[in-house]
């Protein structure tokens, strides 16, 4: 822990805002790429989203009230069909934040320990206001401890597995819109790179293809990528995204990634998740 937590939090919040413009474009594309609405409740997010952490939402609630933020966390507790809590377990004693699913679509929480990415508006939770605006049928006795505390009213949510989880069990995620964080390890072409897997034992790096070349990424940079996971089939990728790979590159990638998953990115932006 740093000796001056207030200055550290303020600096992190300032740094997080630098990714806001890129994040807006990501959030706006997530709905169109989704093929499994029961697993991916997502709608376009409004402008001005800030890429941040749950710790920042708790520590800087007053500054973030009314702003749209994006956080990543493993769900801590399911309260009802439209609500659950998240918390940053990297910080001892960090307060949980209530997430209210206001997308109008169901979202099935993942298995224990797997993270989700949530984009929504920060507000102090007032049950009567939420019910009046969204009519979710929340039971008052379940939310007494969250009254007037920080909450995120979500406009977009996605599963957030690690690269290794995707490469070790891709069939579980094929066709889904995902939010994946990792370090760029191998920049193969202007529109393809790998995300390093350094957490899951035996996990392999994940190939990412961006339909539009991503000019501002570099090897070693930690990024968050949203996109749809699909099997790597050169002919289908060329047909669907007009990648214009030369024959040599096609053969190299096919030899290395045939029968493996590839994440087709709809957006790439700096990650707010600390090391």
C-alpha cells in the first residue's frame, strides 16, 4: 500500500480517464457482436465512460456520481435476478458495490471466481428510485444494507475470462461477446497479436484479430479487448473480415493456430486493472 492513498487514488482516476474515448466505441459495438443474449446482456453505453476499478468507485463516489464507468470484478454475491455485488479483492476490506442490471436483458452470472465486465452509471442506491425508473421488482428486505451506498446501474455486461481460460476450454465461450485483459506479447501484423497467459498453468496465449488495424498498440502493453470468440479458420476469417493476409502469413497462422480459438476484436483499449 502507498503511504498517501488519497493522492494515489486521485492519480489512478486521472489515468483511467485517458481511456474513456476509446471505451465508448467499444461499448457501442458490443450488442451487435453478441450471438447469445442469455449469456450477454448488453446494450450501447452512453458517452463519457471511464475505465476504472471498483476501489476507485468506493473511494471517489462523490466525484463519479452520474458518470458512466467500466469495472471488472468477480461477482461476490447474487441478491436477485437483476442484482449482484462486486468487490476488488486486491484491496483488503474493500467495500462491495451493488450492480443493478438495467439492460432489460438477463445476465447469467459466471462460475465462482470468473470475472465480469460491467459498464454503467455510478449513483447512490435508493431502492424507491430504482424501482420507479426500472420496475425490477426488487425485494426491500434484501437491499437495506445498500441504501444510499455506491451502486452501478449497468447498461452493458460481459463475461471477462483470462486468455488461458479461453484457450484451454474454447467451446464453452464460442460465439459469445467477451472482455479479455492481457499483455500484448507478439504483434504479428497491424491487425493481429497475442495476449500473454501468465496465470493459468498450462494455458496458452490467445490470438486476437482486429477487423480494422489497431495502430496504437505495442508489445508489452496491458490492454482490455472486447470481441467474439470463434474457431480459427483462415478462409472464414478472410471472407468475413477481408483481412488481406498474404499467402505466407496465412500458412504461418494456419499452421500455428488451426483448431484453436481466436478473439475477433471489436475494440482494444488500455486496461485499468493493476498488476
